[in-house]
C-alpha cells in the first residue's frame, strides 16, 4: 500500500454524495480542504469523529477549509447518518474502495478494510498533511492543533 505524503498531488475523484449528486475533488480547486476517510457511518467511533468535525466546522471553515468525509457506505446510508447527526458537510460514497486505495486509506491485509485517515489539501490540490490510522476520538482536536486553530482566547 502506497501512502501519500506532503507535496504529493491529491488524486482526483468523482463520487456520489449523501444527496446522490456527483462530487469531484476538482470542484474544490482553489480552496483548502480536509478529506477524512472513516470506516462506517453510524458506528460509535465514526459518529464521534463526524460530530467532532461538525462541531469544529466553524473554525475550519473560518480558516478557509472545506471538510469532506469519505466512507464505503452507500449514499442512502450516508443520508441517514447526515440526518441523524445534523452533519452539514458532504459525505461521499466510495463503495468500490478505489479512492480509499488511491489515498493509501485501504488496508489490503486481512481481506481489506478502511484506514481512518485525514488529508489536508492546499488550494492547488497538493497534500500538506497526510495522517494515517488516526483515532476516532481526538483526531479533529489533533488536526486543529496541527493547523494552528487551537489558539486560546482570553
């Protein structure tokens, strides 16, 4: 499995979202983005992580970052997850795992499984941070600290 590294061009893709619309990475061109790969909508860890992104969306958006979640779930399952958790960022369906594999976010050992991973992209679609095997809880706080978004307000 090949992992991506800072400076690599992020692999482009087109996937269906939680509203059955096609979304391409190229549609984010000119914007900074956070792509996060997670195993399964509605599981305790994935719910905690998605809610952390939801709750941090203001600061991430304020710093110019779009957030996109990607999992192997079908769009209808993603829509249920979005509605149940009041998520306001796109969730994309990668049922054949091609995008996971292109980003190094798919384990090939033991029959294959998603790797919880987060990628930060600059406005040109280059990876600035590639974080593999992140924890479900605490990964968004770690990301915010890495991006310098955890500045104490006095």
